[in-house]
C-alpha cells in the first residue's frame, strides 16, 4: 500500500450559526461570530483506502507533507511522527502549522486496513469515556446555574465555566452560584483563560491568581485551567503547591518535550493534550504524553477544539483516551453552548454524532479507523 495523494478539504460556503457567539477567552475584544468554517485532511492510497483527520494545512506545508508521504506506506505512522512531527534533532517540516491531522489520517488508514477502531489496535482499556461539558461564553450567575442544572439532568458529571470578566470577583460569583445550584453532585472545572491573547483585558497578577485559586479550592473546584500564562511555570508551580485542586493547562504546548517539562516541573497536575493545536503532537504524541503522565502519577484531559471539525477531533481524541484508565484520563472535553454550539453545528460532518449519555460518558466510535464516517450528503452543500 502506498500514499497517492494528500488533500485538504475546506468549506467554500460558510456554516451559519443559529445565534451569534462570543468566546469568553477573547472578551472583550471579540465581535459576535455568526459563521464558522471547517477543514480536514484526506490521505488517498493506491488500494482505495482513504484516511481522514481534523485540521487543514497551508499550501507550502501541504506540499512538504506530500513530498514526505506520497509513494510511502501510510502504515509507518511512527516513522512519520519521529521524522516530521517530533522534530527531534532539528529534523522535520518547518513551521508551526499542525501536522496532528496528518497523523490522525494515517491512523485512520491503519484502522481501516485492519478493520478495527484504532483504540483496539493500540491496546483497549475501555469503550466509554466521561466528558465534561465545556461552556464557552460569559453569562450571569443565574444563567450559568440554570444551565448547569440542565446539563446535570441530561447526565453530565462535570461542567467547565469560563472566567474573563473585567472584575474577577464577578467570576467568583458565577462559580459560587453554580456550586450552590448543583451541590456536590457535579465536578466543576474553571478556566481562567489567562494564556489567551486579549489586548483590552486586564490579565491577573500572580497575587490575584493565588487569591482566585484559594477561593475556588474552597468551593471544591476539580481543576483550575490556565490561571497564569503557560510560560510562568514558577507561578503555576506555586499555585499547584498551595491548593488541593488540580492546576491544569497545556493546550497550547507544542510538542512531547514541552508537555513532559510541564509535568516534571510541577507547574501542572493535568496536561490538556490537543492532537491538532500543537504542531508536534498528533494522536501518536498524545498517547506518549498519557503514558508519561501515568508514570508520574499525573493526569491528561484532551482538549477538543470548537468548530464544525469537532466531530473528527473528538473521535480521534477518544481513540487515544480509551487506551488508558480513567484515573489517567478522567474526562474528555465536550463543548456545548446552545443554541450556537451543539452537535447540529459542531458534528454535522459525521453520519453519527458522538453524544453523551445518562451516565455522563460518550461511546468510543467503533467503526474502523478513528471510528467515523463522513456525511457526504451534508458535506457537499458546503463545498
């Protein structure tokens, strides 16, 4: 089997959201977002097997990937990862663009050839994974509390709240309202979003972050994500040492070595691996990080991006999460912000959306490869 071509499939017609959306991590500088787009990678072979993976590539990087893979056996995934994604010793394809989607598409081929979902080939540990509901906007305390109760009634075990209000005390009021509404029956995660660019927002000092951490810890918050910029490892380590809850982050970390360093330094208790946001990770790297975390007694919780690519991204992330026990990977991110961000707007590329059940878990997709089938009838309306 040989690779014959690599393509980036991208929407030409915008995906119109049912309601404008303003992500918390860009507030107050973001204008209401009314449309979204998507892109995914297809790897074609001479035996008619096509692999798909989330994310796109600019033309110059795509040309370099083609030069690396066309004519090669796509089943040599580790070889591609070592030489072109890991970039050990200065090798690899230059640029910060993510090659994680290429890695996922190669694994998709491996699974399809074997006739099995990837997690069974990597060593299955479970076939259902708990999710936390990741909210994405800033609302009033009462609105967030009402939403949390609704998600809990649908079966969700955990919810993530975003902080990015001008006054951090208003952020705390939201967390308090949600804890009062759901009691001890739901894990609450909190994302400080202090690692995101937002020029008009007054980012926290270490002192404010510490005060926030101690107050949130008293509210029995499960983890505190990005309470300081990722580069401030000393500040993050101080927070991790001062509280019982987990300090989390790392979705912007770029490679296996940065994830490992964050864990070894004590800056993070949980690393949020992302198979496509970091240019040198992919499914292969995410699996390696999970085992490093396991050896260190730490945890991983996959970050899953917002947008119509979410179905592909979630499916590939679940294939990795299902290969480690729940204590190593206790949750996977599941974004919900109705009516703007729902399975109808985030997973329409799939013939079968990945939905969480009454037990708060999602099933690991069982089709060969990363487990999904593209909805060609819907897809063509955007091309």
